[in-house]
């Protein structure tokens, strides 16, 4: 009997899938895209409706030959690539290149690599989805057009080898603008006055608690204290008043569980809670999705597909979650009806949220098979998914007004009445959490003891730099990010040294400022957030079949080409002279930008080719070396300091010595 061929993207996925299929299916891997636009030319015939001249990626030629061989004696070919646009296009392009017209080509789609999902998918194969393929092509072509025409302009103005792209340039702009806000920020001084109080008569342990109240009003007007002298004067005035409870308000509040993860929220939480970069999160998640060897059980896909913007959970999984919750935590944790969450308007409801493939596979029970990082991420995904189907947390806020002469203080406390989903997933109360303490039992009219009255100095804070987490959030809110783009966008601006990381926060380099400013000046449309968001939305509409992909490209290309032509005519290279003279010919040296940062070059280039690095001014700590330290970047984009006498002196350090 003839066998069938199944093609997936990766060996790990191939291994997990083959376990669930009977032996007449041979599963092989194509290792991602087989074809792409050519590297050295545009590869798009704009006049011919943006016809793309795809070529086989040189490194993949051998693999393609092998896949053709694999396909030869098979009856049917199943394309089981990932369930998003990218996966659809990889499968389709491969089908075109395999030239297997004599055989039946089928597309199978699943969002998790489990027995049930695989069997179901192979029972119901479908044709390729042309809309998805066109949406992916349109994005690839848009990005190519931008990169191809913009990059040479950056070379002319700034430095050779630089490149610009559509979405990542917008991300760079956000970071640059935030940095300018921070630079412009002037901190304002302000003072708080805090009273430490307790009850005059205390019987229970709770009653003996000291608690804190903050000065809020003077003669019914909000108080603002700007300096130490005022703070001291007011403190003096308050001191001799008696403190009386004036009003007590109790509010019961409900806090609903968070939605199960989609790509963006996973990346944010994984950064905030685990400190993982977006790229790291995606690499780990992909491993969990494709399958982990669980001892005797063999390779198992532990989570659903990790590129998704849908919060939908399959009915079977909901039922399993409900069974698990009532069994493990008790009926009071289980809502009457399953919780339903809203997704972005154009999100793919056919997709699913990121959840464990079985919630009964508790993190602890498979810990031994996971790396410590895989374990942390799996635990986060597992907890979030289970929590999302639990009851809300209930708590009680108590707000107390305390009068002291003409001054009014406020104290607040909160008690958790029912933890609900908070048992599993940390409750985020609100920003002023730190000031909410437990309060003793108080009654209106009651007099209190003043234990301490403390003025404290504070300053208004500048806006925070973006972290990878908050940048993903901003891109999502602005509508410019998509599940498949967040991680590569951040990766790109870092690897090009437009942006660097400092303690988890992103800040632009001098080069990043230059590139962003240039693009904003000459390509306001490309750098415009609303415009980029609209392009992304149109690509979504191509995918759902309600918009023509050629229209998207036309709408973009013609105005873009006009700004390119204008910029070509008007952009001039700026020359920055340094105060140093060329060691070879004595002419002035000029500052230039290279892939590895700034350097000095002879102004008589190309006649005189002398160039030198710009040193940090720090002397090399190697004994008898006398060189100076120079900032360098590794091929991976890490900054380090090396000696100017390299290769004679091989000193390097990740930090600049004091
Ligand atoms: Zn020279
Ligand atoms: Zn040295």
C-alpha cells in the first residue's frame, strides 16, 4: 500500500505528530520557509500587480530536493504547517515548488498537538486558504518595499548597512519619543504628611494595631505642600489637635479573573513576572507547543499554538477546566457559567487562547521533564488558564475620614473576603496598594491617639522607559502589533543597535535617535502610528476575504514612492568634523557611523583611507599595554569594551572599568 507524506515546519513537531498517526503516514520537516524574495534585488514587479519573484532560499535547495524525493512514491501529501498566515504560506509555497500535480495535496490545521486534535484534523483536511496566503504575501511585499527603498537613503545620510522597516520604525519612534519626554522632564517637589494612629481603648489584637492616615484636606480644600518649610509649619499646626473618626465608608468590590493568554499578554506577563524577553518567551512557548518528551508517555504538545490574538477556549477544554476546578478547589470556585472573554474586533475566533493542552497535567507533575525556564513558563500559562475559568475575588475596602481640627486625614484598608481566582493568580489590587493596610474596628465619633506625625519629601517621577513588556502593550494598544510581529520587531531594533537594554528597559542609542528623526522628517506616513495601524487592519481584512490585497499595496506604494523621490532629491549627507587630524595625511578627521557604531574617518576619503575608533578615554587595565578602551558590539549585539591595541592586547570587559 502506498504511504502518505505529512510536512511540518520542525523536527520536534514532526516527532510529536508521528506518534499520533498510523505508520502509513511519513512525517518530515521543511524547517520553515523554503522560498523568499531574492536577497539582492527588489524581486517585485510593481507594474505587474506586485508580482513577486520568489526564489528558493539557497540554503534550502538541498532540503527541497530531498522533500521532492520524499513525495515521489507517496499517495497524498498533507501540509500540516502552523495554523496562521505564515504557516498557510509556507505550506502553499512548498506545494508549488514540489510540483506534485499528480498527487492530492491537502491542508490540515490544528491548534494543539494532541491525539484528539491531530486525529480530528486528518479526518477533516481542507484546501489552502487563498485569503490567508494573500495576506501573508501582502505583508511580506509591503515590508520588502519599505526596506528596499528606505535603507539606501539611510546609508546616504547616516551610514552604510543600516536598514529601516515598516513596523519596527514605528516601535523605534515610540522609544525615541519616550526618551525625549524623560529628558525634558523636570521633577517637582512635594510633601506628604502621614499620621500614625491607634485606638484609645484596645481589647482585641486587631484593635491594638497602629495604622496610617494621610493628610488630604485643610478647611475642605485639597492640600498641596511644596516645600519643607510649609510641611514643618503644617505639621506643627496639626500636632496639638485631637484626632476623631468623622466618616467610615465600606465598599465591597469584585475583581474578575484575567483572560487566558494571547501572544501579547503572554509576552507582557512573562516579562513582568519571569523577566523573559519577548524572543525568549516565544522560543520557550514554541518548544512547549511542538512537544516535550514526558518519559514513557513520549513526546507531548503541552500548550496550544502560541501565536494568537483570540481569547476563545474550545468547548472540550472548558469542560475539562471546570471539572478540574471543582475537583481540586471546590464548587465555590466554579462560576455558574463558563467565563467568556472579548477579543480584538478582527481577531481570529477560529484560533484559541494559549492554554495547557490538558489542565490535569499540573506543572509540578511534569517538572522533571522540563528545563527550569520551560517549567516557569508552563506554570504561568497553566495558572492563567485555570484562573480564567474561576470565580472572581471579593474584597472589602474601608475608607475612613479622620478630622484633626481644620485638617482632614484619610485612611484606607482592605480585607479579602473570598480569594477566588486569586488563589492561583496574583491579585493586582491597584497602584496605591502599598498604602492600604489592615484597620482596627472603628466607629464614627471615636477619638484616636496620635503616635507619630511624619512629613516626607517626594518628587514627581518622569514617565518610565518602555520595557519589552510595556512596549508590546503599547504596540497592541496602538493597533500596530500582531501576534507574529511583536518579538521580531523588538529583536530587530536591538540587533541594529537603534535601541539598547538597560536593566530590562529600552532606550534609544544616538544612532536610534538619528534614524528615527530622519524617518519622521521625510517619511511621516511610514512613521505615523494611525497609518501603520490601518495597514495592519487592512491586512486582517485581506485575511478574512473582505479586502483585496492588491488594493492594500497600491494604496501604500504610490504615496510612499513620492516621498522616496522627494527625499532622494533633498536629503544631504551631513558632515561632522572632529577636532582630530589624520595621522597619515594631516587632514581633518570626520565622524562616521558604521554597523558597529561611531568611528573617525579621514575627510579625504576615499583618497585617504585612514580611519580610527573613537575611544572611551579609559586606559586599558592590562599592565604595560597603554592602549585605550573602545566600545564594541558583538555579532549578537552585546556591548563590550576592547583594547585599542587589539589584536596585540586581547583585553575585553562587559563593563567599563572605573
Ligand atoms: Zn588622511
Ligand atoms: Zn590593552
